[in-house]
């Protein structure tokens, strides 16, 4: 089973700053099936990034994903107040289980 | 437009059963893999199980925490998938979401709340 470890647990930054979120896998994950999801309080999650680096429809270009193998990164280039949320990475292609990381909380000062 | 609507969440006693539904529209259900994902109050996301598409034989997989208690089924005619939950435990409490994967892109429903309590 692939275990995804996200760091840091919490990121507290000011508007306009750059946020870098890490997702490390316990074994190689296909980049084709690595996703990042965003969840704001009281809302359902939504997909931000799929296939490690592809933005989902409607996602602003300040969000970008990169990485391969066991190390993946979500970058928010210029934080906006509405980016305050939990961010989860997920392996959704290496079966038989499709685990999530424990999440990174992004707080905007 | 892809649309998923979960229903069936309720208050149930420990040891009881519940069946959740996920009604889908905007795509052909048999062509795609679908997941159930849950979230306990104040906790992170937990993958529960997957039903694969027709080309993959509608096979299913489950998280270890629900294996043997939960069963995913689908009705392609009704454009719906289901999560049958038996022998429920208090730790099964949370929001339950269905997710469809279309060409590697995931779409989420809005969720339904399950509360397991005496």
C-alpha cells in the first residue's frame, strides 16, 4: 500500500507570498495518477491538479503541480485570501488502494 | 456537465446498516471508475472503495478499515452507484462523498452525512 506523507502540516503565509506543499510517497507513484485536492471549511473537496501537473478546469494559473517518482509538489505562486484551505494529495492509480495524504493546512495571515 | 448527488445519510445505531446512493448525470456511468471517500468530523479524507468501469469487469477494491463490512454496487441503467454499509461502528461517522474519474480528472459530489451513535 502506498503511504503519502504531506508536509508541512500547516503553512502560514501572507497574501502575495509563495506556498510550497510537499507530498512524498512510500513507493513510486505513476505521475499519471497523482492528484491534489482543495477543501475549504464546510465545503466538499474539489480537484485542483491531476496527473501531477495538469490544472483542472477553472483552476487559476497561480496553482501548479510538479514532481515524479516519490516526490511531488503543489505550488501556489502568489497567495490570495481565498486560498486558505486544506490541501490533500492522492494516489488514484496505483491499486489496490488509492490513499490520501493527511493534508496541509494553508493559512493566510 | 458532470453532476453527482449523494443521498441516504442518516443517524444509525452501532451494529446497524445503511445504504448510500450516488446519482450521476452528464456522463456514461459504465465507462468510468468511481470512488467513495469519507471524512470523519475534523479529520482528513479517507478513501473507502472503488468500483471500476465495464472494461475492467466492474471489479471493486476497499480500504482495510471497511473490507468485509461495506459493499459497492452500481446500476448503469439508473446511472447510480451504491455503498451498502453493514455492522456500522461509531468510527464510520462522517461525510461520505462519491467521486468519478473521467480521463484522469476527478469530479466530486457534495456529500451525505452518516452518524453512527446510540
